[in-house]
C-alpha cells in the first residue's frame, strides 16, 4: 500500500522546513567577454549561480553545458567542481579563488575579470548543510538543477528572493553576509521545491523512501527520536511489518540497512553538536542514544573518520585561528 499523497508530501515539507545552511562564500562577478572561470570542488557544499546582467554557460563533467540567462537559477550540488564561461568553447581561467578580487568581508568578494567585451554580472554562492536531513536530501539532487526565470515554477517569490539577495550583495551593507545566508536558505528550498514538483526523477532513493507509508514512517520516528534505544524489531513494528520484510524494504529503498542508517544519522547529529555547542562528549553521546562514551567514540570514529575529541579541537581551532 502506498502512502496517501499528503502524508508523503508532509514528510518532505517537514524536511524542507528544517533546512539551514551556513554560507561558505559569496561573490558578485562583473565579467566581460571573453571569459571563463573554474569553480573549485568543495566537499559537502552546494553552489548556486544567478546572472543579473547578460548570460553565461555552466559546464559540469558528464552533463551537457547549460546556458543561463538573466534571472535563471542554477544549483550545482554534491560539492562538484565546474566551469562558468561566456561561451561553450571558452577555456576556463585559473581557479576563481586564485584570481585577484576585492574582498568586502571574509566571506564575500567582488570579482572583475574578462577581455573587455559584452558584460555579464553574476551572483554566485557556496553554501553547506550541517543538518543530516538536508545532506540526505541534497544527495538525491541531479548534477545540475536549473530553474528558469520564465518557467511557471519560478514564482514571483523566487524572483523576489533573487532581487533581495542581489541588492544585499551589491550594496554591501553591514550584515549583508548574514542576510544573504538566510536568503540562500529560502532560495535553495524554493529551487528544491520546484524540482520536487516538476521532475519525475525526484521520486527515487531516499525521497521515495520518505514518502513510503511503511519506510517513511520509520524514517520519521528515527529522525524525531534519535536518542531512543531503537532496535530492528521496534522499527519494524512502527512500519507495521515483519523484521525481515521491513529490513529488505528499507535497505532496497534507502540503500543501507535500518540500524546502519540510524547510526550514521546519530553520528551526523553528534558531529553538528560537537562543532557548534559546548556540550561534553558524554552529553552528546547520551543525546544520540549511547550510555557508554567509549562505545560512542568508537562508532563516531568509524562513521565520521575522526574521534569526537579531534572534531571538537578542529572546530575550536577554526573558530579561533591563531
């Protein structure tokens, strides 16, 4: 039995409502033909590009080049490197972060580059998701997600968000980066909403599982109560299935076994707490369902690739560089 349409949509809506990003970098580019820019790969990030004057071409390996015109919005998920250029055949220059530019703040710059011909202006951003639900959602996005200015999906609210962002970053007022980051939250959610509504390929993998009446229910209770002492039998009961049937259905739709998924989810939540909060390792361990700090440390290191203490020290070092 499939989920009723509104149940599946409600679960996705709840994920979209929790999306929060941190701005890694924003750049306003003033470019003149001919020009080409290489955008570096940045793990666990999403890049977006919006032409505000003129047009450009976006190229990602394995995908046909995409032309972007004024008001079009393109997302490049998965942290992939890519090229932006004035025409499809233009070779990219050295990486954009190695070109001279005017730094308005630590996370915002103005780039002027090109050969002196026809002008193009771009607003570009790199944002990252810390929330595990957001990361899971982003994994399901296509290599390039484009929302056209003249498409019905590009509602007036999306255009208004783009205008506000361009205004904030062009005028460089105090707090512009913070405002741009909040607008990025809205912009990326609007792009994802348009994709979910209009692209049939959005209905597979984790998103399909989230909309499933059995697996989706189990996913939601894991997300809501990650510190509960879950076992396979309890999760199967939540999904009103036998353990074997639930495990097979869950693994087939999500791509990993239920308890492995729960562990990874817990460790991602713990990593966020260790980066941003002053909670002790023991407190974080208890919050995600571990009574033993040693057991939590082993699971964390196995899943994340470093110990909780090492992550805490790294976060403190990044927050207070010498």
